[in-house]
């Protein structure tokens, strides 16, 4: 699940934080990186847990209305399609998700105003009305939650504020983790029951090693990398180069030299995208020019052989 796009972003955040300190602590940086990556995977689980949690809140709400003084006919005989949603029940019983919940608990509480408002929005939505008219089967139940997640949870500003307040490690993760949750919903199959697999923590088995080595080489060879960068920056421009741009280029050079299987153009494109996200609108073009020149130097020196 955690791919190299997330890894590069996390490494950049750790590099930036370390360079704001008086001395770089490589062991601490590595520990923070691995913790940050784990928090991304935790967020994936927490967003999946939101679905059965919403169902539970609705169940309790319906039960309270049913047993209140003088309930209406509708309250005495509520439509239970939402409560008995097969996909939500499968998530609730899912073994890997239950294991996570038992070990780390849940981000969500029944008192959460966000969850209550979200439930209201769902019940009042056209998607909910349409859902009640669909065939009463697993496929319809799963598709309902895929639509709800995409429509009401992805890009939800209140949710983003809630998550960012809870953990600084989630600030830049939310959007991409939401896409992984949507992929997971789509992959679920009824016959897998409680043993349906979730996405693994790392997309590729080598990705954790990639993360640690990228971080280490960014620091260990940092002085040499900065010298190469400065060679291609006019003296007049030195003061104008943002620190974040320097760190992005430093990381890119580390990737050039440490990972021979990653094509140069892939590295260039990934770090240009990082610059667009973390720096100024013009940084991408600037960084592209500098890195392209450095890649040419490295090839001429027979250091970069790819």
C-alpha cells in the first residue's frame, strides 16, 4: 500500500525536520521515518473502520427511537437495510482489521460530532434513497459503500481537519490513503468472509529498504550532493534558492546514485512533482534544470551508469 510516492514525501519531511535541528541525528531520523510510514498504514485501517462504526451508530440511534415513549410506526418498524449491510458487516468481522482494532483501538467514538453529521448526510442523500431500491445482495451493499466513501468521505474538509488535528503525520497522506481504501472496497468478495486480505503495508517488499537507504544517503552524502547543486547555481541565485528545493535536489541525487534500477527520468519526474507540492509553482522547472544538468555530469564522469 505504501508506495514510493508516499516514501519520498515522508523522507523529505524527515530531512527537512532534521536540518532544522542543530545536529542531524541519523538514528532518530530513521526511527521517525519508520514511525511516520506506520502511521500512514494506521490511517488506512482507521478509514476502513469508519464504515462499520457509522453502521453501529445508526443501529444505536434506531434502537433508541424504537424504545422511546410513543414511537411512531416508522420508528417501531424501521428499514434495517443499512444496518444489515453485508459489506459493512464483513468489514466489522474482518480478521486483519479486528486485529488492528484489538491492538490499537479505534480513532472513532460514538460521541463524535463528525460521525453523527456524516450519518445524517448519508441518510438524507439520494445515494441512500437509491440504495434502498437496489437488489438486496452483497454486490449492492458493497457498491453503496464505495459510492458513499467516494462522495462523502473523500475530500471531506471536516474529516481532514479532524485527522490533521489528531496526527501531524497524516497531513499529506489523507488524499492518497483514501484512494487505497476505495481500491480495497472494490477488491472485497463475499466468499472471502472474515479472511478477506487488506492491502499489505508496502506495495513492494523492497520498499522499506528503499525508504531507509534513501534517507541515509541523503544525509551521508549530503555535502557532496550540495556541492554538485551549487556548481549549477549562479552566485546571484544562491540566496534565492529555498531550503526545501535544496533538500529535494539532494534527495534526487541520492536516488540517482543509490538505486541503479530506477530510470533517471522517473526520478526527475517524481522530484519535480514533490517540488510542485511542497515548494513554489516555479520550483519544478528550476529543479528540473539543475537535476538534468547534474545527471549529465554524473554520466560524463562514469558515475551514473543508467
